[in-house]
């Protein structure tokens, strides 16, 4: 995937405090401030290295579909207590 600074992408990110909780999050593709020749994802006021190990989706729909395939969804009769 060829990404450029300024593009908006979507990633699935896990909650660091509850590993069984994940969600789709919008992120910006930017130049890493410490390494201007490298791209990074900027989300939650933090720069994350943009590597081949990060699954990046160009649309929210793609990310949501990947999320459903990986984590499933709550059925209507299931309840989430958080």
C-alpha cells in the first residue's frame, strides 16, 4: 500500500488496559518528527511507526469488515458490561 503524508486511514487498535477490547480508529499518515524520511501514524496524540506489521485500511468500511472477521460482533441478546 502506497501511503502519503496527509492521508486519513483506519486501523484496528487494542485497548492497552484491556487486551480483549479493540476498535476501529481513524489515523493520519504523517512524517515522523524524529525521522522525517519515515512515515508514521498519528493517533491519540502519539506517533506510531508505519511498518508492514500494521494493518492499515483506506476506508472505515474495510476496517470494520476486518474487525468483524477478527473479533466478531455482539449479538443483539448479548450485553457488554464495561
